[in-house]
C-alpha cells in the first residue's frame, strides 16, 4: 500500500515532471509485474530518480547513501520515500538485510549499480563495469532484476527546463527480467547474470537512442 508521505512527494514530483516534460517510455509493461523485483538503472544525472518515480508502474524503494542524511530536508524526504541508506565506506550488512526484507515483503527496490553518477563514456550504457551488489542481492533473495536505462535528464540542468512548457524530452526504457540461478555454482550464476545485465544496459540504451532518432528528438536538449 502506498502511504501518505510517499503519495504526497510522488504527487508533487509527478506534477512537476508533467508540466515540464514529455518523456518517451518504452516497455513499461515489463516493470508492471507482480511480486518483488530489483529495478537496476543507469545513472547519468540526479534527475534520473524522479524520472523513474514518475514512469515506473510500481512504487519504488530506493537505495541511497548515508551522506544524503547530512542534508536535513533531503534526508527527511528520502526517509519518507522508504529509502535504505548504505554506508559505502565499510561493509554494510544492515543495508543488505533491509533490502532483502523489503523484497521478501513483495516490494520493488530501485538501485543504481554504478554506485554514483557517471559521465556517459564511463556509464553502463556503454558497457562499463558496475558494483556487484545488485547481483548478490538477487542471488540472496531470488528476486529478478529488471534493468532500466534513463537518457536525457541532463536537460533539467538548465533553467528553461523548469518552465511549464513541456519542452524537456527524456526517455526511460525497461528491460526483461534477469534471474540469477539458484542452483549450481553461485559464482558462475553471478558471473552469468552480471554479463546479461551488462548487455541489457547497452541494448536498452541503443534502443532508446534509436527511438529518439526516429522521432528526430535530441534528448539532452530542452
């Protein structure tokens, strides 16, 4: 059930996104599946978060870093959005257990496997490496991974993008579920899922870029 704080923050963000942008969303049905799953997304700008919140068909519980708690307003907002905060300076088993509990409850956990915002040439959309936590969590819980790619939210860095003119064109593309094998050699299962996820990011980005080209849209320009 979506609680009141989540609904209020989500509703505010949805309205802002609606009056400022016209997104292209591909294969949202793939993310509209019952039960728990891990939404693993590329991460090129901070605005990927509201883009996913608006266009994902399920409520999302994000993984964030403890540094976000240092800013009171942001920390309160992220807490209200049911974020799990991880301390990346050390092994943080409590965060992994909290995420596992959410998945066992049938929720959707959203993660950025890259661990931080990256430039495009070092992003998973171009085949770059990512942290193993998302695959480990899938192996531990049996929850599938739904890959996602978000392109074009760089436009929100400009003032003009925030005017209620629906000028911003960005895109979100959802992939097919990836299951990490629960039988046999776990290391081999993680390696196979990692390569499948890496390929999915590249293919989803290429498909979304192709869709922009067909529509003669430059996604990074408002």
